[in-house]
C-alpha cells in the first residue's frame, strides 16, 4: 500500500471517529442498544411455563385424591387455585383467570383402590397453543410421578410396557434463557452493523459533504475502508459488552473456543456492515436508510433466523428463504459454540456461507460506489 493511500485511509478513519464522538446515536446503537435488548430478552422474555394458574377441582377429598392433588402444590410449574365445582372452574377458564382445569371426580379413590382407571379430566386453554402443550405435558408428568410414588409406597414396581430414560443434552436445566441469549447476540450484531453503516454515506449526501469527498484524491477502496474500520471496531466493542453480559449476568456457558467465537462474530459483522453500506449507497436519506435497514435486516434476523421460531417448523418455501438470511448461519454458530462446543460440522459450513455473503455484499458496495454525482 502506498504511503499516500495509507495517509488518506487514516484521515478518513479519524474523520469517522470524530463523527462518532460528536454523534451520540452511534454510541447508543453500539452500546446502549445491546444492553437494552439483552435485558429485555434475558429477563423479560421466557419460553418456560412456570406458575401457571390452574383450577383444581376435587369433588371428594379422599386420601388418594389429596395425595395426587398435592403434587400440583409442590410443582414450580403450577399455581393451583382450589375450586368447589367444575362449573366455577369453567367460568374462571372463560374469564382467563386460570389456564387449565384438573378435575378429580367423586369416585377417584374408589376406582383407584379397585385397580381401575380413576377418572381425571384435564381441560386446557388452547388460545396459546404452546402453553397448552406445556401444561398438558406437566400434568402428565405429575400423574406418572404420583403413580411411581404410590407404587414405591406399596413396595411394588410400577408396571409399564415402556421404560423411559430421559437425558437432556446441552441444556439440562431446560432454561429458555440459555437458548435466547445467544440468538439475541445475532440480532444485536445485525442491528449494530446494518444501522451504523446504513446512515454513513446517506448522511454524507444529506449534509452535502459527499461532493467534497468526491473531488479529493481518495479512491473508492480507501473511502470504503475509512468508513468500515471505525464501525467494525465499534461493533466489536458492542459484541464484547454483550458477551460479558451473557457470561456473567445471565450465566450462559461458553463451551466452545472464545477465539473462534470472536472470529465468526467478526465475519458476521462484516456481512452486516456490508448490508448496511449497500443500503447506504442506494438510499440518500438517513430516515429512509434506517427504515430499509430495520425492515430488510432486523425483522428477517428476528423472525427467520431460528432465533425464536424453529426453521424446520416453517413451510418449505419459507425454509428456502431463510438460506438468504445471514443471521440464520450466525445463530447456528452461536448456539453451538455457547451450549455444545467446537462442532466443526456446524461451524465450517455456516462460516463458509457467511464468508460468501460478506464477499457478495462488499463486492456490490464496491461496484455501486462511484466517484460521481449520479
């Protein structure tokens, strides 16, 4: 690289750094936004169903019925509300005061002691299908747990045609926070990279300083490097803050290599910066550039990356569309590195996809950026 070229790039970097210092919005996007999003998703969003209000109707409180219903009071998943009749419970369900009903009829004890199937009715509010499925599974878990307890008390072994040995890998506590926080990092990096750089060139056009840059000796590559490097450093700073919070505030384990995480994050940040610069080269209004960046980068990263919604559950057409979303590959890398470890069968193909997208977007930016007023 020629000395003059290096001097011009250094000058551009200094100019952008001064712009960042004078414009608090860039600091807010890089540091305050990750803090806010992590706090919201870490503490405010949970896919776990706990303390679910459920109506408990025991028509005749016998020994067996009370023993079984006691399991609901000991479970962290339920907040049982005792009710005297099924009619009262159904009214509460319609008014959304409870999310389900467990109904033990008057002949529960008698039929259980006669080794018959005791009548248990479970009614679940299906408006929220996910919570309904969880409540149904939790009730079945309490039922089988009670049967095992009764069999052990009688000195017998519970007869079942299937012996289930359950093991949960990678997230044995089944905490949704461990799943959500790595995904939030992908959304944060998308916002930081796309929003910061989407406003860069558009701001130059709005303020009339682009014309002054065009008449200088600076080349397109020097201009782009001078724009990219400061925001790349700013983005990595936001990533460092996010990783610190994930590790020490939300206690998400990092089972993979820290340096591999930094390398893949830097690769994804280049993709996000490339997307933002591409938007900035085709839109000359900061307001429009910000809107386009949010719609074309943030929403796909949030909905179609597998961050919250399982990609395999989506229609086949939408599954195909997700291959165009860079955050899909980064989310897969993050969840693997944090919860599983260095699984190269996951990391290498996803990193290759990110590298290809970085080359494509940065190549489009270079091709689109010209030293003229058109």
